[in-house]
C-alpha cells in the first residue's frame, strides 16, 4: 500500500514519493507519471532538453512539443509555457533529493 509524502507542490502540479516503493509521482495537468528515481532523473533531463530547444518559440502557449514515453503509442504534449512550469517542479524536487542524499551521506 502506497503512503505518499508531498515533496513539492504549486499551482501547476505536485510531486510525491511513496514511502514503501520509493516511486515518485509527478502530477501535472491531466497526467500523473509514476517513476523510479532513475526514470525521474531521465525524464527531468528530457524535459530540460526539450525546453532548452524550444524556449524561444514564437507562440509559447501552442501545444506542439512532444515528449515520448516508454509506451511508443503515447506521447506527452506540452507548450513552452507548460514545459517551463513542469521544469520548475522537477528542478525543485531534484534539489530536495540532492539535499536528502547529502544529508544521508553526511549522517552516516
């Protein structure tokens, strides 16, 4: 049974972590992704790359940026503005995870 702890939330979404399975749940828009930590970092890197490649688009609200998933027939579709909000969520949680890791490393 999953028991979630919210790592970060704002008006655009939230990211939680299950205390038992340790999966991170990214809720953004109408989508929730459940990822292990390795998948989370890979997804964050993909989002960052897509944002960097598209951040100067003329229409920041046009949903035209596709992010593939492990299911070949499912793509996530975002605008530049949405990617910016998503990237903020992911970056905040990456920082929280980094601090947790440093704290655990220094504690032992």
